[in-house]
């Protein structure tokens, strides 16, 4: 292994952790940058032995529009959840569990799909089958479970396939 890779095994993760620290600290000072940089280097170094392989990103640039779509969906879903809670009577709310089969093969892609679903208000990834092919999703209000499955496949899974292929 090259010396730079031993010191910095996951540079994108290091950058993400540093930026995430700055956002969480809500302080863009030199001290926060140093602390974020330290965490960005230390966490990947300490966890490197448990990373089997680097994730294979076929098209990493497609992560940017994916993040944009997820952020848009978070806002729209927040409004949808507010509408459900404020304007539907309890007997009108159709909470349900939906099994969503996935054709993703990368563990990182599956984890990102599960995290995306959980991060979107009104849905939660409750379980993953032992073979990693089926996600159990809880939806606050899903009058049409098949439409929820279709949305997950078209909005998230199809894009993740192009990113991780």
C-alpha cells in the first residue's frame, strides 16, 4: 500500500467528515477546521481495518444530482407529512409496511438506499432481509403501496445503479 493511502485511506470520507463537523459545530473558525480535519483523518484511519474494499463508484459525479433529488424529496415529504398529520383524521391515515425488492448488489448502495428512505420524512427502513435483497419499509401514509415501491425504484434505486454499477 502506498504511504499516502496508509495515512489517508478514504479521502472522500475524510473530506465529508470534516465538512460535516463544520456544519454540526456551526462554527467556521480555524479551530473548528482543525478539529474537523483531525476527525476526518482519525476516524477513517481507526476504522480502515474493518473496510473490506473501497466502494466502487462507476460515476461519482452522479452523487451530486442524487443528493439534490434527496434534499428536494425531504422538503416535499416534510410538507406531505405535515398535511397528513394536520388535516387527515386518524382513521384516514394508511400506515403500512411495504416490502421493496432491490436489485442493487453493492452493500454501500443498499445502505445508501436504506438511509435515503429513512431520511425522507414519512418513511423508515425497518429491516433488511438476510440476503440483502428486500427492504422492509414503514410508511406513515401509503394509500397505494405499489406507488411507493415504484417511487423508490425510479427515484433512488435506478440512480444508485448508475452511480455504483
